[in-house]
């Protein structure tokens, strides 16, 4: 089976399966006052039991985890919660368990309706707390006493307290059927350095308690009851990985300097504020590419200016003052946004997308630029336009930016007046006219993924021709070299943020071409740094 | 009764962690405390109440503290809002 690797490493263990339980109300009606008082007492005992369990867990947890649990203890002790539950038991004559489910749901609604995204996410904490009390009432062991051994937790998804509450000594990996890179299980797994796979559909149906499970947190591969041969292969991989990790960890705090003393900048490609933390952990010196598409996806209307400001601000506040390159909306027919009403296209990669949409729907573009500029006071940001194909497009995009800046100035809203403006070089016409584009921008960032597909006329989504997709094709490399040289000649920095930048096999070549800024997913940084430390730049 | 206004220095506003710390601090005093933000009011002993006010960074809130130890409580919150809430 396969999911997404969300925390690297190989784990081999037995399945500890957590099947989702739905809390249904019983609908029982209490018929006398004695029953009411009994239910209230039952509720109070369950809460105090849950608090005791959480406090015991806090004592064992590391600081960040203990803080999450501390918030849950406060929620459990909250007098508003207690008043509402006991009030409901008294007035509606319902059982403690039903009252908890109902009150939790109401309180969750309060948070779900809030504007701030962070606050909306607190609904999950309320639910978590409610479920915890219900589980005590149901007589389930909340602390989940695991037997000794190495367990791989298999679940639909894990709530914060479930994840934190798992016995750290006995859990060696996570597989979740739902979730993704930013789900709690993934975050805690990375925090603890445990391998994890998310979005592994069908895993709960395929696994039984105590089955032997192997998971690869890089490839996302999950094996259930593997053969002896497979087991041996993975044990070897596991050992090699541990050894490698030890070597790479020692590089974390070292600067990326070549043997001939050239300082190289290693940056991260990120999409969320959480990614920022991981990037810093891996020693990134900033963000070479902040994708903004997630803000626009999985919703039914455009994100407001305020929502966008919040997002950019959250990323910038976590950046420790390091540069963050914000790429404006890069979307098209392949990642449709239903509310934009984009038509399906025969050639979405050659179609109405990215900057082409932005220059057409200037309203969307201006809102995003306003938000980026307003957030620019919270850190060191740079603006980057994707898919620029001609000087005309760049000039028009810059004119929109200038217009937004004028508006902000007129309204007396502060922003970074010196904000650098650059472009992605990912369309062949841009690469071939880099000399004409350079005077109009402050930096280039080569996007090798799209550049490769456009130069080679290979659709990167088409699996039938996947073998033809090759970023090492001389045609691609010649263009890369051309862009780097033009940047040097015209005195603007050139970075690279495509897959090639994070591929250690390409590092020496790119250094030799004169590339000094590499931006990649955070996990690749140590590997690329390792190559840089033993290479020459000139 | 003592009333005192504070500005939230944490740019992210009153998030769950600082709000939890505030509830814990409030619990150490006998005085009854209210938190006001514009039209909204919450008892300072309710994390849910505080969070649901959605207090943002840069906003000014007002504390109302009444009880035998109100002077000590205000002194404690002076320190809390000046230092503690900045680092979150």
C-alpha cells in the first residue's frame, strides 16, 4: 500500500490499530432528581479522571507536547464548559454523556464560526477534550496501556492528545488513513523523529491488530505482513538510514561553504507556516519559495485580503528575520478552483494560468499583492511572479504592484518600501531573454520543473512519457547556465527552486555553473549541504 | 475594584498557550476577574470564554479585578502582559 511519507525513516513493528469510534447520544431521559444529581456526579468524576490522566502524561512529555496537554487540562476545567454541561443535565434531563457530546458540539460551532484561522482550528481541541471525557465514561482506557514492544500506530487520523498520549517508549511509527504533512500525527512524528506515513487509503481495512507492519516515511510505502525477504531488505535500509541521519545531523549547524571558501545559500521551499519551523530545523537560511496556492484551494470562495495577511504574517513571524520569497498565485487548469469558473483546457500547462490569470483578473492579483505588502512589515519578504514569459508581462505585473503601493501609501498603511521583486524563470522565452528581463527585476529564480517540461515538450503529468522528462537534458542545462550567467553579468542574484536544486547529484554541476542560491524542500538541505562541503565552486 | 487596560503585545494575539497561562495565573488569586474587549466580556477563569473573544495582537483589553488581593493580582498581570505575552 502507499501513502505520503510525512516523517522520514523506516519503521518495523506490530500494528496497534485505533479504529474510529463515533460518540452517539443515547437519548435517555432522566426521570427523577436523584438521577440528575447522579449524572452530574458522574460527569465531575469523569472530568477529574481525565485531568489526572492528562497531568500524568504531561509529566512524561517534552515541553511542546506538555503545552498542548496543558491547554486541554484548562479546557476540561473550564467553568463555562461545566456550567453548560451540568445545566443541560438539570434542565434537559439528559445523561452526562449526551450532555457532553451536545455541549462540545455547540462550543465547537462558536470556534468554527470565527474569522481567524487559528481560532477555527481550536474547535478540534474542544472536540478532543469532549471525546476524552466520553471515553472515560465508556470505560475505555484513555492512556492506552501498550504492552512492551515496538508498535506502529495505525489510525484514521490522530487528535493532538491521542498523538501525544501514546507511549513514547513503545511507538516506533505512525500510519494514518487520512491526514497529510500538517496533521498532528505528522508533526509529532517529526518532533520525535519517528517515521510516519499519512493519506494511506484503505489501510484500516487491510490491517489487523498485531500484524507486522513496515513503513517507509520517505516513499510512503506501507507493507503489511511482509515476507522474510522483504523484512531483511527493510532492516538493512533502516540501519543505513540511522547511520546516514547521524552523519547529516552533524552538518545541521554548519554553514554551506565550499572547499575553496565560497559561501552558498541554502533556502527552503515551503507552503505553510508549519513548514517554516521544519525549514529552520534543517538549517535553512530563508525561504526561496513560499507557495501560496494552498490558501486558494479546498474552499468555495477567494480568500479575503485579511485571511491572506494573516497567513503571510504567520510565516514571516516564524522566519527569524530571514528572507521569505512569496510567489504570487500559480494556478491553472490542472489545479482548478471551482469558484473561479476556469474552463477545462486541452493544454492547461500552455493555457490560462499563473501570471496570465493575475494580469487578466487584476482584482485577484491586487488583493494578493496588498496582503503581501501589508504583511511585509513583519519580516523580510520578497515578491516573486511565476511564469513570466516576456518583458511586457513583467512590466505589467510591476505596474499593478506599483498601483497597490500607491494605494497603501495614500491610505497611510505601512509596508516595506524596499521589497525586492523578482521572477521565476520557467518559461523558455524568459530563459532566452534573461538579459532583457534582468534590468527590470531584483532577482531570478529558476524553476526547473516547468522549464524542463516546456523545453523538452514533455507534459510532466503524462505518465506515458515520464521517461522523457529529464532535467539533465543538455537543452535544459544550457538554458540554466545562460540564466545564471546573465544574472551574474547584470548583477542580480540567481537562485533555483526546482527539484534539481535539491538533487545532490546536480549540486556540483550547478556550483560549477555559478549558482549560489539553492532552494529545496527542507529535508533535502542536509544532503545538498554535504555535497557542497566537499566540492569546489570555482 | 481595579480596572486596568493592557495592550496585547504578542503579534499573533491571545492564542491558546498565553490564554492558558493567564487562566492559571488568575486562579492564584481570590479576586473575581473579568476580561473586556470592546463589547465582549469573559470571566478570566474560562479558557473557552477568553479564546472565543478572538483577541488580536495590538488590541487593547481591559481587566476588572475585585477582591481582597486585587492589588497583588494587578501587579502580577502587569508583569504578565509586559513580559510573558511578548514571547509567545
